């Protein structure tokens, strides 16, 4: 099962639509182009799927999604998925 994974934006990269995002203690670069127009800032939470932020969510919604992943036994798989995200600034 593939579910969106919540992550907190740690840094927005200038002149790109990439952000460093913390997901369960793992930092990865994700593409935030799909939510760019929602106004992003460090500390915002986004739901991520295959390296792309799909929507901006509240901290409460992010926590609920993490609980859902854990309840479904998908939290480890989600972490493994996040570890595979690789974006270069040229992507």
C-alpha cells in the first residue's frame, strides 16, 4: 500500500522548487512544485508521495497521518521509501 508520508520542511532551496524535508528523522530533498502556490515556509508540513509534496497540511493532520501509517504497519515501509528519494538541483 502506498500512502502519503508527512514531512516537515526544514529548508526551501532558493531558485528551485525543492525543499529539504524531515520525515521521521530522515532528511530528504523533495519537489514542492505542486504546492508552491500555497505559500511555503520552513516548519510547514506537507504530505509526500514518491518524492513530491502533494499537499500542505497542519501539524495535527501530519500527526494523524503518522498514526495511521503506524496502525496499518506501513511506517517502516514509508521510512524506506523516503530514504530512496534523490533529487539533484538539476532535476
